[in-house]
C-alpha cells in the first residue's frame, strides 16, 4: 500500500506519557492509518525522522487568537512551534456575541490582542465561527464563549446585578454559543465587566454550559493574597453547576508565592468529591499588559480622557492610590507589585509618548525626575493612556515548576497569533510566548532543568488538553486519529524569543524571533512545516463541540 506521508525511524512519543519507542507513522488523507514498522512501505512524501521525536501536534489550551487567526490565517508563529490547535475565547473574552451598543467597547477591548484591528461585523457566536472557518486557517481552532463578552453584550460595563430579563438574555447567548459549537464558557473575574458578577450569576450561566457537556474555564477572582479563596470559588461554581472546571494559568502570583501546594491539594480534594478539575499554566514569569490595567476595575471601562483627568487631580490620584493598596476588589495578578511597592520590577516596554523611558523601570524613571514611584506610574498613564505597555515581573520560576509538574496541570502559552507585518512595527506587542512557549518548555524544563521527562511534557500539551476538550480523535498518535503531528530535534530546540529587560540590554530586546528545532508539522495530514519552513498549506479545521463527539 502506498501512503500519502510516511514518517520513518523516529522516537515516537504517542501523547500518553509512556516512554518513547521506535516506530513509523503512515498518513493517508487527514488520518493516521498505520503505526509500526513500515520501512518497506512506500509514500508520496517520506520524512526521515531518525534521531528526531515524533509526537502529536501541540494543543494550546489557553490563547487569545480570536481575531489573530483572521488577521493571519497562516498562523506561522504557531506552526513553527509545533502547535496545531489553538483554544480561543479565554479569560472571559471571546469575539462573540456582539450587540450593536457594545460593539465599540468590544473592539476596543480586543485592540490589545489585534493591534491593527479587525471589523467585528457579526452578532452571534455562530456567525463568528463561520468567519473563522471562511479564512481557512492553517491550524485547528476551538472556541470558548466569554462571560465578560456576554455580559458586555447585555449590560455593558454596568456594575449591578442582572435583572431577571438580563439574566435570561445572557443565558440565551451562552446557549446559542454552545449550540454553535463552543466547547465551554470562560470567565475573567479580575477584569471588568466580569469582575462585577457574583458567584450565583456565573453558576447559572455555567449550568447552561453543563447542559451541552461543555466545561468552565476561569481566570479566577484573585491570584495573589486571596488565591485560595478564589480557587475555592472556581471549584464551587463547577460543583454547583455540574460542570467540569479548568483553572486558567493557576500559578500563584506575587503575594501568594508559596501557596502552590495548598492550591494543588484543593484540586485533588475536589476530584475526590467527584468534581472534574484540571488547571493550566505557562512557563514565563512576566506579563506585558497596558500599564492602565493596574488601575481600579471601575476605571477600566472609562474614556481615557476621564482617566487622565482623574489622575491630574491630586485628591483623586491619592484616592486611587489608596484604593489600589487596599485591594478591596482583587485586581489582576501584577497589581501585587504596586501594593508591595516593587516598582523596580515594572519595566516600560512601549511608550510612544517618550521612547527614552522604554527599557527602564518605573523606579528608575521616578528617581531620574525627582518624583515618587507612584507619581511616575500615574504620570505615565495620564500622559499615554493604554498605549503605555509595562512588563510586570511578578512570578517565581521555582513556583511555576511546582505548578506545571503537577499531574493535573497542562501547559499553555496565554499568547496569540501575531501577524508578521504587525510584529515589525515600533509599537509591536511584547508577547514572546506567542513564538517560543513550547520549544522553551522542552529547552528549559525538560533538557536543562529536568522538571519532567519529554514524554510527560508531550502529554501535558497533547492528550491532556484534548481530553479536556472532549476530542475523541486528536491528541494521540493512534491509527484512525487525525494526523496532527510534530517532528522535532529535542536537543536542538531553542526558544529565541526570550530577551527580557530584566536580564538583557534593551538594545538586544526582540521578542518575535521564531524558534529552532521544529522540523516538520502536519495539520490534518497536510505538511504545514517542511525542514523548518512553512509550506503555506492551510489545512486547519474549525473544531466544534458536539456533545463529546469529535468534530
């Protein structure tokens, strides 16, 4: 028999976590048709994988590529990492549903993930998925519906509880998304408007998701001092709604360092009670959002002119500082650096208003101008609004190792697809994990630090996320499974997108380099990366939840 593709002589890591074995893999059409000793077989394309690892294509369980996949359907920064599937719609932010009154707010919200913008002309989740499918993406896309987006569509940035009518409208939006093929619902409970929702509201919406055999993913309500309480709330939501739980990037942030063991015990005890809980995390210690994200949540939806005016008034500025320090409504993780006065761990990555500040910490900027740390911080936001991007170095690498090595934790990037023309601009988004997260995982956590074996790393980015999504024929190298396959040189894997200001000279800063060592990638049987170079094949699929049947 002649196959379309034959991968010969590689070290097969099948995705189960079992030790590698020598085996050949044959592909016909979109499927793996034979796994075994096939050296005498013939194929249209033969890949010599001697000395290379052959694994399922990597599934990135937590991304924000909702618009990026339409701006850059070739998804080169994913393909070059060995990634064949992105899960979008995380942290409560999905690109649908869209109501006309909230359209501008949602487009503004997504401007961080898609800087060149994309017209969000759809209304329903089904219409959004149709648009994704129409661009013929190079990778598979699986989508979650975002609670914040749903709330925005119905209630805008209102801080009040929903009325009965508003709740019914939100439930209808979630049900429409699930019928359209969403795999679940996500929440972002430190970001407005999601942070304005009470636990009961989330439970009621998650109950709708449970009816469609979906799961609930959450950027929880507190990742620092209140992280234990927040993990408890997240698990409780799933338990009450009858819904599996995925706790997003659940590594403790500054202010909660040392609590990973306690959190992991909560995961384990929940599973003992019958609650299907898993978690994910990336392997980077920093995060680069707009500096203004550190302001109190109620300010996030306001016009930049209003924010600037409030920060220009001394009394208002002091009240905002006191509110941040009080941390009455725990904001996103990096705020812990402000609360503890660690302005020397906050770098300015992008400041179109004053390029001279780029590469310097807020503390250095303050000292050079005779201002306090807080005044320098507020002045930057007052003068530049959301265009000022900061790098918050707020996680501990040893804690991350403890988190990702746990058997219930899979590994994600928390990145997104960045179009090639966008990354070359002066105001390009800093997001190195979009380029090197998975090669970096093997380079640093497998080969250098020996946190876990290569086989276990593969499990955490293939079969484990596939199982969470309920995909029945992806995530493993098995006969009959879709031929999403990565072939790489383990010893040569290099993440080249890791030049960070805390560790390198600013002149060396370039976070958009492609990795080394990924040699071949197949997406649904088509060779998408050949000898380390993209082939321009766009063979991805829009994956849909079909009540636990693979799409």
